[in-house]
C-alpha cells in the first residue's frame, strides 16, 4: 500500500515498546511519519527500550500509564491515529488475577476511548483483540461471524473491549477498528517465559540447546502470523476509510501444527530437542482446538496480505534472537 | 411457591437497602429466613435505612462496599444465595461518567464473583441486568434471544456482567442467574429525581400537586413490573435448580403507554397534572422504542407469574408514598 500523506499524519502507539507496537513504530519511522510511543513499561510485560534502539531518534517516547486520564487526554489530543496495544498479555495469568486483567484489558481501554471521545473524536482508534475471544473453535478457517465463548478472563475482557469499541462507533461515530489476532511471533518479543509468544520462547530454548516440551501429541493447528505482516495490517487499516467500525480476524491464513512449528525451530537453529509431555490441567481447560484464520475480509478491505511465510518468519526471528538474545532473556 | 427449608438457608443481599433489595429482604424476613444485607449507602443511589425499618430486628446489616475484597470474602463465605443488586442505577448518568459506571456495574461485580469462586463456589448468585441491554427493540414482546446493542455505558456494562456470569457458569460451574429487568416500580424507591424509578418520581410530583412532564406524545409502551412481583421472581429463581446458568427477561408481560401511566397516577393521587414537551437530545438518542417483556421462559421455569396488575401496583405505591413521602424525598 502507498501510505499517502503519511508524513502529515500523527500516530500514537500505546504499548509501543512491546513486540507489535515497536514493529509498527519501526515501519512508520522508516516512512518518516510522526510517531509518539506511550508505554508504562510494566513488568512482566513485553516493553523493551532495545526494541526501538535503531530508530529512537525518530520517535517520541512517553513513559505514561494509559490509566492516567489527564496525560492521555494531552497525548491523544492532536493525533490522527491511535494504536492500542497496551495490556495484560498472558491469558493464563488472567485466570489467576481476573480483576487485574479487567482493569488492564477493559477499564483502562475505556479510559483511552473516553479521552478520544472528549478531546479528539475524529481520530482513528485501533485495538488488538485476540483469536481467544472465540473460545472453542467449531470450524476452520475462522471468519468474523464465528461464535464467541471466551474461556479465560483475558478473552472475556478482550471481547468486552471489542463490544465497547462497537458501542462507541455506533453511539458516537468514533472511527474504531478491532483486530482479533491469531498467534503473533517475530523479533522484539519478550522471551523470559513461555506465556507470551511461544515461538519466540522456543527459539530461545533451542538457541540455548535445551529440550522443548510439547503438550500432548502437538497435532493442534495454530495460525502463526509474523509480526511485520501484522504491523502492516494495522497500518493499512489506519489508512483505509472502509475499516471504520469494522472487526477483522488477522492471521497468516495458514495452519501449522504445533509439532511442526517446534521441528522447524530446532531445524533452523540447528540445536535444541523436543519431548512430548501430557497437558497440564489448567491448559487443557482453555485449549480451543485447531485454529486457522479466514483472512478474506482483511485481504478484501485492507489491501493487505501476509508476505512472510512460516519458514522465512522463523528464519528472521532466529536471526534476530541469535544476535540479540542477551537483550531479551532477562 | 413453597419456599422449602427457607429457614435453613442463608441469604446475602448486596444493595439490600435499595428498592428491590429491601423488598426481597422483607419477603425473606417474613419467612424467618437468615438475611444479611450489604450496602455501601453511596449517594445518590437508592439506599435508605427506612426501607427495612419494620423488620430490621430480623436482618443483619453490613455497611460495606462490594469492592472490598476481604470483607466480601467473609460475607459470601457461608451463604447459600447471593443477590447482587448493588450498582450504579441511572443509565443517563452513565453517559456522563462511563468509567465510574464500568467500576460499579462491571469491575466490582467481578470482585463479588471472584469472592464466590474462591471461598464459596457452590453458592447461587443472581444478578439484576436490564432490558436496556437490548438497545433498539426490533419486535415485542421481547424474549431472551432478542439482539443486544447497548446504547448507554450502563447497558454496555450490564451486558458485560451478564457475559461474565455466563463465563463463570461455563468455566467454573458457578450457579448463576441473570435477570434482564423491565421498568420496576413500587414502595421503597428513591424519589429525589426522575432518573431512577420514573413512576415513583411521578407519584411524588402528583402528591405535591405538580405538573408532570411527558416527553413527546407519550405513546411509547413500557413494561412496568411491581417490585414485589420482581422480588418474588428473584426468590423463586433462588429456589429453582433449573435456573442455574440461565438468563431471564423479567417484567409484567404487559405494555402500558407512558401517557396512560401518568394518567393513572394523577387519577389515583387525585392531584397533579401533566404536560407534553419535546424530547431532550440526550434522551432521544437512547430511546429504545416500545418495550414489552416476553415472560414465557420465566413463567415456565420459575413457577412464577406477576400477581399485581398495573392499577393495583400504582395504588399500593401511592398509598406507600402518601404515608412516607418525607422519608424518601430528600
């Protein structure tokens, strides 16, 4: 896509020091757009100053929590596009602390939306929802009309925020976009544990020569989307008028078995091993079954399609962490 | 319904000093059940100590906010049934302060639910949702499957809590019940302004010889449910096993035009007058169209039906406020 007038637009990225946010920032900075990053750098989430190291002179960074209403009112006031990627990102953690998840993934998102409604109601505002909103998968590929039965507080609150976005679009004509994202992976993700981006964590394990544990037989299909492709979908959505008020399922559109994902990683890293173990109880309860995204709507409306296939994506990710492992492992 | 073993059951009523909660408490106390009321008496909501004056020796009252996790854990621990009626109750106010509404009508409800899950997961927990969750009405009478497009933050958050109840039922087998309530009225409601129970406020105006203002032509149908009938539906639901995990639309099942409601009030009070004025902007945006409840499911599963018709209900309410106006008008 030709990002027309991109230099005249002002972008705000909440959670802009994380994997997805910083990748969006990188692409926007490359086009000399005016980029402001907001991040509270809350531990244990994925914010990392190193994520923007190479282009930090081209972006403004505010270490602000999105729950801070007066600061957020100032920050959204003059922006054309607001990407909302700040949040609690581990759905298993949300089971242990649903109240915290409700604040991070619903209440503070509502705070940002209210700031937009009050001080800048014509801005475009985009939200990162999750494939987990669907719960148990009835049929693949999953399109936007699939039933939604969240199985974790994380998924419940992502759905609540999607509903809130729809509400603000309908009642106040706010220019909202929601992505229900499959499994993103790629450079810039936190790899301290297995809870966030499983591919990234497994790459770390392989690089360290460890044995990767696969729950069950690893036959479940997942849709792994390379973060650069995902970031481009976000940016395209910001430029396309027809995205207003819409919800999109975003993924690679391809299913890869969990086991093959692990094999590909060990093959490309040239180290590490894997072993099958049985599912822990708290995981099997929220296992959704095979997931593959139907990306027809996104392709049709966003002038977008994934460009980086699975092998290439893994390769790029392995290269990144081979170089920068020490910046991400603690 | 025969409330078998009612004396052996322990009931908790959150928001138990308000109109609906205190009416439930009154009926339970009459049956010598063990009743505990929790209320934070937050202004400007409907809590009023006078609501329980006649049976206060038979109920325990805790002036606790439902957001207080440790106190709520203690309070829910030994209960068999928990009625959740605490909340922000004016849908127009929610437009001015959606964040506050999100806390009151979602976050703190989640807090109560988490207390139940942690310390008393076999308790029955009931929630007062609203007919406003439906938004614009497509066809009447409205059954449980009607589409839901909330038009105020109040309705959005009532829906979010309903979804949360469904989630806890599905994931943790919690014994949840949700009522989507039409327009309740009757003794014990706050009448300081028109925002809560419109019938009650109009009765005050008529008793004070004032002119009641009707927006538009007053032809819109509403379903007014007498609070004693509503309270009995709640209590029946607490005794019926089949209510587990269910959502019910609760109302009188009858439509009364707004204008006829006002006429009936002025006729029975024998004073007051009315006048038509045009709709204020912020009201017309959230006007849902005619509303009449389809109460088939509630009748079938709850061994319940409304017993007090509209004329009787108005009469009882007029009698109540004629006697006790000074306890409720300020």
